[in-house]
C-alpha cells in the first residue's frame, strides 16, 4: 500500500507558512540590528518589533500596544504569568485557582509555587472537560490573588466559558489569566470583552516560527519579571529580542486573522467529517471532549481494547501523524491528566488518539485517515486479549 | 525511537492469537498500567522424549515495545525444551530485538514473565517438579502484581 504523508498533529506544532518565512528572512541578514540600539540598524529592528506588537494588540483588542510582551515560548509566558503574579501579589494573599486540565507548564508552575508556600485549588471539569464558572466562584477565598484557566484545551479542544469567568474575576477584583495557545487567531478573542488581565499565545501553533510567544498584560496589572537584565519589553522580560521570530509571529497572526472566518468554517467541516466517520466506522469508539464547544481543528477519540502508542506507530507506518494521551506515549509513563480529569479510567486514556488539523489539511487527508484508522484498530484488536 | 526489527515485529507479529485447550497460560500485566500479556503454550515431546514447547501463542494489549517483545519471546521459545525455555531472559530477548529504548525496557520484562508463568501454570497443573528458580520467579510476579494493585487501588 502506498504511504501518504498525512500530518494531523497541528496542535503539537505547525509548518511555517512560506509567506511568513519570506517576511522573516531579511531580519536574519541585512536587517539584523538589536532592537534596543539607537542607530539606524537598531531602529529598523525596533520598527519591525513594534509593528508585530501593534498587530497583536489589534488582534486581541488590547487598549494599548504596551500591553503586549514578547517572550520565547508559551511555556515562558505561562511561567511569567503564574509565578510573576504570585511573587508580585503575595502580600495580598497566597491562593491561586487553576483548572485540572491546564497545560503542564501552568500546572507545574502552580505545583512549584505550592512548594514556596502558595495554596493551589484545582477546579474540576465535567465529562466533556468544561469548567463550571460557579465552581470557580465557590473556590474564591479572601486570599485568592490569581485565577488561571485555559481558553481551549490542547488535548481535547474543549472551549471554556472565559467571558463568564472573566466577569466573576472582575466582580471579585481578582487577576485573571488565560492560556490561549490553542485558540489565538483560530477563534475570536477580545481581551476587553473577556475581561482577562493576562493572556498567553504562541507563534508555532499558527504557522509561525518556534521561539516566539506573547503575554498580554493589562495596564496596571501588578507583575514581577522572572528574567532580569536589560530594559527590553518594558523591563518585564530582559533578553535581546528575537526580532526575526517576532516578525514572523506578527506576519502569521495578520494572515490568520484575515483568514480566520473562512478557515475555521472549512476546518470545522473536516473535523465533523472525521468525527462522524470514525464513530461510524469503528465499533467501541468514542469522542473525547465536547461535541460542540470545541476547536475547529481538534478531534480526540478513544478506542476500547487497544493502546494509544501502538495506534500512533501503526498509523505512522502509513504516514499518518497524530498523538495520544496514553501512558506509554508519555515520558513520565502516566496517562493524560486531562482525560483522567474528564472522568476517564487510565485504560480508557491509554486508548486515546488526538488528530488535529490545519491549513494544509485537505479532504483527501481525512478520507485517507478514514480508510487507514479502522484497519489499524482492527489489527490491534486482533492481538488484544480483551477482544473475544 | 524504535529500530527496524522492533517495528517489523510490531507490524507483523509472529504467533499471535489463542490456543484452544492450552496446556498452560501465563497472564501478566495490568491494563491500568497500560500493558497486558497472555501467553498460551502447548507441550509435546521431542525425539529424545524431552518435553518441548510445541506451540505458543500470545495476546497482548500494549505499546509497540510490549507487542514486539511478545512476538520475539514466542519465537525464542517455540520448539525449545522446557528446560531451555526457562533460560530465556530479558537480556537475550532485547538483544534479539536489536535493542529497545531505555524507557521501554520495562515493557519487555512482561513478555518473559508471561512465558515463565505459562510454564509454571503447566507444571502446577501436571504436578511437575518446580525448580527453585521458577518458584522464585512466580513469587516475584505475584508480588509485583500486588504492588501494582495497591498503587492503583483508587481505580479498582
């Protein structure tokens, strides 16, 4: 059988769009200046940096361009948001609320803060991974200084009621951060409407280069930097600025924003075709995450009696790239905390498969996957002791 | 991550399936952990009258390493005398696979465990003399099962 390279792991990372690469290239060579230098070389870099900042502010509907801080990765942005807020506001209290389905960089930042004497409350989710804002309201204490809730989950694609949570936070005067890595420039985001004080987004999930991300910090928010040095990024993130990557980040967000409506419609159609096809063609298969409140490009399934790493590697032999929340496919050998938080048993999480689509996913990719995946599951079930 | 040989065994595993009325079954692993292996054996005699593993089959739930290990261990054991089969160990198996990623070696232990448990099961059922080593091995498998059950108590 002919192997057809089929990349369905866009939630992990994406290729750089050629238009983005073209915009970046001059900033490696002739426009190489340091954005803080005063001469013309520096000015040129600074102009490019500020153009990207302005694109981000516009896309997020931030009031002020100075509310955007560029960092090297979403992990860094989330670390800055969680730890920087904790350090700056600990005189007011040491209680932080997060959800049980945060990305590991939020989860582990919070776990680390626990060791420094902070108190962490993890909000539970329902079986679709949806957070109930009322649960957050109930968890708020006098000493709560920060609430951080993921906008759309990276594994199951469930979209959280950020605006409702934002309203609660505003009413209770508690800082609110959201990790919008999977949703930014894919679905509409308005930081003013959503009432968020901090927001994380990343470039490489959006056809931009790796090594660029942002943290939106609303004016007046009390935060401590984690990286000390020069005065870059308004003193909140020292380090020579990675201008080429940020130029690429800006360019890609500009494109994504322009194409968002059409692209999200196109991807939603492919997503639903894949979901319906899989559930119809494969017995004992289930959808993880919410059937409606989910990212346009995310699918996440589970199959009884088979293990996820084996599914991935069999698909890989046909050229199909996906990911899994099984213990065997993780470095820690633990099943996905997100799937367990949704109430799945470990053996159900072991049988999970995430397929995420993007700009270059075509209908023929979905058709090919719908041809191969049932074969893969059938083959592995033949070997499994749990199938009679 | 995996070498060619491992992937070959994974893609086209040898000796998978059930044996009807097996002489011995070894069931090891825990689905909560992510790997379960069942090995079935049929015992016969060679020309010298020694007992041999005439047929062997496996059923495995697990990752690539677990599936490939199951396949190779059945290859190694098939046609061997019981005495020879008892000598199969993890090192030999990993070597026959051309190596496994370090993080995956623990999956391969299960394959040897399942084989020895199947021989143990046959020996008990047929009132054969059980060597000290096989007894020790059986006790270790039992102990490990208890530890895992204890670890995943909340899920039982």
